[in-house]
């Protein structure tokens, strides 16, 4: 490789590293998790299983219900998802 190519790769890695250093997510200290409570009931019995059956025909939505836009907001970005299509 040429010296200019190697220099370009090294500089681009440096730029990505500096960008992630300044604008990357902040690391938060993880709080120690409390141990999960131990359930001693039915030690020898198999666990209970709940089975729900689905209907063969899907239930249509009422016509009065409209699909609203979904908005996702973070500290830096706001994204709006809609069903309008490519308009």
C-alpha cells in the first residue's frame, strides 16, 4: 500500500475514535442486582402451564380506530414513524 492510503486509514480511525469519545453514550455505573427470591412452593411438582388458543379468524379492527403515528424521542433525536408511505 501507499503511504497516503495508510495515513488515510489511520486518520479515519482516529476521527471515529474521537467522535465516539466525545459524542458516544455515557457509561453508567451498574448498581448491584439483588438476588432473586427463591420460590419454595411445589418443589417436586412440574410447573403450571397456561395454554391460550388463538381463534381461526382474525378479529378486524373497528373502522373508528385509526393508526396513529409513533414518535420515539431520545435526548438527541426525535423519530416519527407513520403508515403514510413514501410521500
